[in-house]
């Protein structure tokens, strides 16, 4: 399988401190991209950047919070100062919190909306100019949004999380009408069960145990397997857009 279209590219991966984001960053770097690692946990980012560099790759740790305008603006300036313009953006940062709607957890709802929806929009806004310019220059330009099968499938007590991911999926669909005519690809990836820290965010013990039970019964993709999907999609010839990908364990209905 050829990943030559990743060599020499400059990528940004949000939520890069662990799980899917970390795996995506590592694989893109292995395939020849320079990778800016964005997340809130600076020590984790530094460790990951050191790991990538020790393996012969190029990585830049940038502490950033996608829920904060000033933080994202500062991150963009840092990336531009070190790496210049970006041509591959992976919107991966997200949070999954489960509770019945009648629990009225506005704090959780707001956190998910701020991260999963507005955070994605902040990152899109921050790098649209870079992506459009790269495409206009004849280079490959990619925006990858990590959504979830919860955008389509119903999971009791995860209604608000599913709604935020449905918003990401719909946003990706609409962005194609704006970016596609300018040769910027938009890929929406909807994972099913994947080994990650997402399920650890939940403070509802009963729901956490239910999720663990499903994972034991069905199994989960590894973060590296999901990263391979991202690397494959973004390494296709620039006129090929794998626009919508749902990646699930075989046993997940």
C-alpha cells in the first residue's frame, strides 16, 4: 500500500495526547509528514514528540485547548512560526459523557458541545486559509473530522454525545460543498468501538460498566487500526475524496 502522498506534508492533529489522536500522529509522522500535536496535556505531548523524533519523524508539541479562542489562535501562530502553512488537519479532540437527559447535566452538555462541535469549528476556521492556499497551489489538502457511529446509531443515555457527533457529520457534508470546488478534501470518519480514553471521561459508574461489558462482548478496534484508516484516506491521489467512512469492529451491528 502506498502512502507516498503523505511525505513532506504538514499535519495538525488535535486531541493528540492519547488514544486515536496519538496513533494518528505517530503514523502520519512515520509516513513522512511533519506533525503538530495539539492537546491540553503538555507533558504527554512532549513525550509523544520525543518518541516521534527518536523514530526519525518530525513533531511539534503545542499545548492548546480547542474550547478557547485565544488558545487556538496562539497554537496557529506557533505552528506557522515553526512549520509554516498546514495542508492536513485532523479534528480528533472530543469528549463522550453519558447520562440520561432527565439528569439535566447542563455542565456535561456544554462541555461536549464546546469540544465536539464548537471546537471543531474553531480548528476549521483556524486552518481554512492554509488548506485553500495549498490546494490552489496544486498540492493535496485534507480536512479530516473524527465523528462517531453515534451520529446515526442510538445509544441510550448518550443522546447529547450522539447529537454532537451528528452535527460533525452534517458539518462535514456541508463543508464539502464549500471546500470541494476549491480542491480541498473533507473526510468524515465515524468509528465504532475503539480503544481510547473516551469512555474514561464518564462519571456515571453504571453506564461505564455497561460500556465495558459491550466492549468485552463485541471487541474494539485499536487506535492504530483507526489511524490506518486516516492515513489511507489522506494518502490517496488528490482528486480522490473518501468522503465518508464508518469503521467498526465486525461484531458491532
